């Protein structure tokens, strides 16, 4: 799954987590982003949990195409 792979690549989860643990990590990431981003930043990117899932999937896809993580994170 793209989300799991991206979260693993970002060091947010390990390879051997259960689905429940991955779900908890994803929810924690969502909460952290909602707390850390300003209202203006969230509005500019139309932030919501579906947007987060979509962005994580894109991270996996872009790295599979050979784009380095540093470049991806600069563009986010």
C-alpha cells in the first residue's frame, strides 16, 4: 500500500506493524499536521485526511520514479 510504504520511508512506522498500529500512526500524523499547520496553510492546500492519504501515496509513486525524497519534500 502506498500510504504504508510512504510512512515507512519517512520513518514514521516500521515494517512489521499491524494494521491497527499503522492506522494509529496515520491518525497521529493527521493530528500533528492539523495542530502544526496554520489555518491559512490548511486552507491553501485544502487539507483533510483524504488529502493526506493522497499525498502519502504520491510520495511512494514519485520515489519509485527515481525522484529523490529531498526534492519531493521541498515541493510539498
